[in-house]
């Protein structure tokens, strides 16, 4: 019986610290879009008719934080879930969104992790 990446992240404290550090680092010092490749799959889930991108690996985090427009849907809404990420990363994510022209920015702490929502 396999475990999902979200469940593995939630249980391992060192992985949670590492992913939080990656989120903070990429939010404050975004990687160049041409250098960040999505080598790792990003899970996409439908939750109450809303598409949410789940970023459970460092490669996916770097890929989407390099260019936030990659995660924006046709309605101009951005929804990203960072499983296991500590709330310490929330202010840096909000800073990054506002610097890139997003409005109605929110970071919610859910049971799964940090849920980042914004509109363009």
C-alpha cells in the first residue's frame, strides 16, 4: 500500500522544514523562469468544483514560484496548496503575490498545509 506525497510530507518534520525553507527562498528570491523546469509532476485536484494545484515537491515549488502565471486559470484565479508547509512562509508568499500584481491575496492554513489563493 503506497502513501501519497501529501501524507509523507505531513508526517516528516524535516521534510516540512525543508519545503518551508524552499517556499520562503523562492518567494523572496524567485528563480529565473527559463532555468526552472518542471521535472516533477504537480498534482492537480478538484475540490468543490475548484481546481487546486498541489505542490508537494521542491521542483514543483520552484517551477510555479518562478512564474506565478503558470498557475493562473482562465478566470484569472491562482490556487496553490503547499502540503505540510509551516505558516511561517505565509508573509513571504503574500509579499511575492502583491509584487506581481495580484489582488485579493489570501493564505489559509488548512489541515493539508498552506492554501494560497489570489486573483489577477
